[in-house]
């Protein structure tokens, strides 16, 4: 079975297992965390780094990390690509760096079929062949780049090979501007350019804050925000530390102690 078929079948199985149908997917970070139970973080990293999947064999813990970026569609495809490595358990193999390796081709196919399945494309487009405005609709609804949308639309049989080649190089910003959804695209940019801590980690930290064992500064550091802002947010949601209590008890009876060895006794 070739990488394209493996990726397509795995993406369809993932959607089926989690009752996702063929509709556009929303917040991928939350989706991955909720469906797989693994942690996902959006980090401030180097310009040439997009994402990676890490596994701690000692704790059998897996984490996905992606870069914050002004390119929201690319971040979504990176998240879906890294999810493929989780689904196929690629961390058990020898690491590969070549972008055209079978493993990477399989992850790319998984990401494309997960984000923009053929059934969803055909239901969205309707009339065949699809028009340029329908490309914009697929890009906006499914949250993918024109390149990924064009490849998916061609695979779904709604555009020709020539049309795919024409649309693949288009930047998302240009499509959004032409069809009136620049404001929407800019809001997506703001979200994708923010760092984001794993949800389970933050939930544990907030629980510790309530129990007075985690400081607001720790939460602020993890969230990358000023501590004053975090404290205001927590207070506004009525999340406050429990009062510190000290359990006082009566001093137990003890034997007299001779401190100086000369009969001068004192009792604690």
C-alpha cells in the first residue's frame, strides 16, 4: 500500500472513530487533545521549525509541539501532519529528515485527507467544475491553504489538472482579500501567532493554585503572560486560593529536661 493510500485510509478511520463526519474541523489543538489525550503546545521557536512529535519512553508520554506563526493554514496542516505521526506511531522508527520519505509522504496525505476530505469537498462545491469562488469557499471553510485545497479538489474530481496547477501557488491572503474575508483571515492569524500551553497542564496548575501549592507566577510563566494579568483573569472567574490554615494543638506532656546538668529544669 502506497503512502497516499495509507494516509487517506488512516484519516478516514480517524474521522470515523471520532464521529467527525466530513465537515470542516475547528480548533485542531483542542481536537487533538480531546481525541488522543496527548498534550499539544504552541511554542515560540526558530523561523525554520514548524512542528515535531516527542515521546518519552520512560513515562510513555507523547507531546506535539508546533510553532506560533502568522500563517494559520500552515499551522493547521502542521498539526494534522504531527497527528499522523501519533496515529502511525512513527516515533518507534529511525528518525528521517528527508521531506519526501515514505513516512513524510504518508503524514502529508493524512493531513490533507483529514483536513479536507473528498466527501466534504464535493458537498461544499456542488456544481462541477468548481469555480474560483468555490476554491475560496473551501479554503475558508476547511482552514487550508489554496495549495492543499486545490490538490484535494482535484482528487475529488471537481477541478482539472490544469486548474489545480493554476491555483496551487496562490497565497491565502490574496484569496481572502479578493473574496472579502480578510478580517476573518486576520483573526486566524492572531490566534495562530499566540503561544499556547497544553490544556491538561494548565488545568493541573489551576487546581494547584486553588490548593495553594502553585503560584500565580508559575501559571503566568507557562502562559507567557504578566502575572498581574493572570491574577486578574483568575479573580474575574472567581478562581482563588483556599485560605491557608494552621492546625494548632495543645503541647503534649513531656518529661522535664535538665538543660545545664545542675538541676535547673525547664519544660518545653
